[in-house]
């Protein structure tokens, strides 16, 4: 009798142990991930915590104890839960305040950008930040460019006028007093002279205009550099030249500056 009771107690304890072991094993089993598929085809593997009327709250699979995130249901196409259940969501077009009167758009204040700064203002700013030696170098550069442009314009106009004058002379010499051509050769020569006249005048206008415009622009920049040097009371050029006085046999250095 005692042996039978002992066996029953052992069986009861063993059954209770099996129940507790199964419970703890189930409790320690990791939860399967839930899959959220968004409407842009993005798939999120998460641990869903709460499904609200408008949002789904979840935690990251890699950080189950971390912060809580949420995504709107309107952005979700479907949810595949870890237990095998699948829930789909219909697309809903959200138009907040569709029937509300449109509020007037506020005019954004105009902002100044680097692109809106004129080249003249940018050049003037560069002059203000340049050193005196740098300003002298810039002045010399633009002064040389200005002289080159003026020379180009004068040479172009002069050459064009000379060519046009030669063409005029050929046309005049190919005709008689009545303006007629004596021979076919004279007519061809007059045509060549006419083309020389047209080319000479066109060249004079084109080359002269380009040269004078270039000279004027570079001259204007050189003038601005000169004004900046004058404002700083800095000479444009200065020269140190040695000298010798034969009367007392002494040497000296002469410093000349141009403002």
C-alpha cells in the first residue's frame, strides 16, 4: 500500500515538472517577426506592439527593448503576422481640408544669393580685400589690356579704311568719265574693287568695335583699381633708381612714386 502511494506521488511530481518545463520552454521561445509591407513595396520585419485605428505601433526586430515606432495605416498594403495571419488594407486617399477654403499663400521674402550679385559688385569686393601689391598687379594687367584693345581698334579701323579706299580707287579707275566700263576686264576689276570696299568697311566696323569695346571695359576696370589705391593712399607705381654725385663722390638712391 505504501509503495502504491509513493508511486502516485512520484508520478504527480513528475507530471508537475513536465508541465512547468513546458511552460518555461514556451515562455523562452522567441516570438516570430511580423512583416509589414508598405505601398511603395518596402518590407519591414518588426515586432508589432499595438494596432490603432490610424497607426500601427512596432519595435525593431534587432532592438525589441528599444523605442516604439509607428507607421500610418494609409501607408500599409498588408501585414503578415508571426502567427500566420495576414491582414490587408485598402488604399485611402487622404485629402485634409478638401472642402475648406484655400488660404492665401504667403509671399516668401526675397533672399539675396551669390548668383544675384552683379559682376561689377563682385569685382569691387575683390578689390577691397586685395593687398596693395595685388592691386598694382591688377592695375597693370587691365591697363595693358586696355591699351591693347585701343590699339586693336585703331589698327582695325585704319586697315579697313585703307582697304576700302583702295577698292574705291580700283572702281573709279575701271570706269570712264560717264561711269561705263571700256572692257569686260574693267568690269571684273571694278567688281573686285567693290568687294574690297565692302570688306574694308565691314572689317573696320567689326574689328574697330571689338577693339574699342575691349579697351573701354579694361580701362574702366583699371580706373576702379586706381581709385581703390588712391582711397588707401597707396602709389600706383614706385621706382627706386641709384644715383652718383661726382662732386663729392657719393652715391644715393632716388625713390619716385606715381599716384
